[in-house]
C-alpha cells in the first residue's frame, strides 16, 4: 500500500526544528491526557501531538499543528 509521499511530506515539516518542551493537554476530564512535543525553529513553534494514527486507532502518528 503506497502513501504517495504523504508521510515524507507530513514529517518533513519537522526538519530543522528543535524539541524544546513537552506539551500536555488534560483539558477534558472525560478523556485521557494527550502528550505532544513543542518544536521551535527561529520564531516559529509547532506542536507534534502524539496519536495512534490519523484516525486514532493504529500505530504511531504525529498530528503537527502550528502554535
């Protein structure tokens, strides 16, 4: 099953960034705590939330968002 370069492009967003912090989201008391990595490059920050997969039901996946 090919991904047509999706994962290379998706994770390529992180090249050159440095992990500077751990992010925790425990805002929903009915859900488990979410963990992420805060990444910085220059004045730009991103968080890579650690999920199971894009749908939340398989092996590891990072949801990368701008801060």
